[in-house]
C-alpha cells in the first residue's frame, strides 16, 4: 500500500492508522460536541494524540441524519482557532467539510487533509484543494444528511459504492490531484440501512480502488446500536470490535472516538497476526 501524502506529512500504512475525532459541533450524535469550548477541544486533541492518534479529524457541522447545516462563517469560526492552536501538534490535521471556502481557509491555517462527505462534488471544491498538496478523503453518501436515511435502496450496495468511489477518484486525478493524496471512505451510515452497512463491512477490501487506502468510520454509529441494543453513550466495546473487524478486512485508517481503547485492541491484534 502506497503512503498517503498529507501536506507536509507522509502517512505509511504498515499498520492501520487511528484518526481521532474532534467534534466542534453543538449537535453531535455521539454527545461529544465542543462547539463553544475551544480550550476543551484543544485538550481533547492532545489527549487523543497521547492516546495514540496518528491524525485528527476536526469537524464543525454535524452530518448525522436530519442534521441542520451550519453557516460557513460559523463553521470557520469554530475550526480555525483550533487549527491554529494545533498547527505544531506533530500529527496531520484533517478538516471535515464540504464547502470550498472552508477548505481554503482550513488549508491556509495548517490543515493537512480535507475529509469531504460530498467527495468534492460541490462547485469549486476541486479548485479549492487541487494545488494544495493536502490529502483528500472521498466519501460515498446517498443524498444529503437531511434525507439520506429515507428508504435508501441499492441494486447492489457494494458494487454501487465501489463504482461511485472509482468515479470520484478518477475525477480527482483529472482535476490534478495525484493518487497518492487520495483516501476512500464507503460512508458507513450515510444513506445505508443496517443490512447495507454490514454488507459494506464484510466487503471492505473491495473499496481499495486502484490500490488507494480505505478509511472506515463506524465509531458509535447506529449500526452498532442496532446490533447490540446499546445507546450511543454505551457503544465503546462495539466500536472497538467494529474497528478490529474493519482492520482485518483491510481498512488503512480507522476514524474513532475512543483512541486509547482502539489502540490497545489493535496492539493485541498485531501481536497475534
């Protein structure tokens, strides 16, 4: 697996990498939103790094089903001070946004990756990132957050998601973004039923289009609640189990809330396999 160019960083995949989640939202599904507490967000970021995070993903707009959008200026007001404080933290900083103006500002303030739930489909998105050198995570989503869970249907969810990711990767390369900057995410929970999500997890290796690395984000999601019957604040064990399954199925990056617990589980996995 080739290394991922992340701005001034190069991330190798000799083992699965952990992406710690920093939510700067006021309506996070997982209850960890820190929209109005910059200092707490910074403390959480350094805690995640100490716990073993290889990179951080910072987002200021919830993408949970039915979420309301945040104004671009508010999104930047939440993200940019945290980016400034973490610029020299020693790990790549990803920003979870689909707005080109926020992408540009984030890159100017030290972001090394853009994590886009719309896979650069917004007008101007390619221009915002093409010349930057930052990594781009292209995610599959059916519809948009407000309506994505309204009766999602696929003829074949695995082939449909794979085809979409291949098309977006081709479009990115055509726009001048080198393959070594691309990361692919099948989008667990974004316009999928529980059965769809399970099928995607079973076939996670199918999404390494042209050998590109794959990100899996299952942490605390509703699929785990459906499987275990646990509420969102009691899904740590299920999240760790899902991360291990994803790693065994070929995920290169695991986007998680619970870094320390996932890191310990991965160490056991690495010792055995």
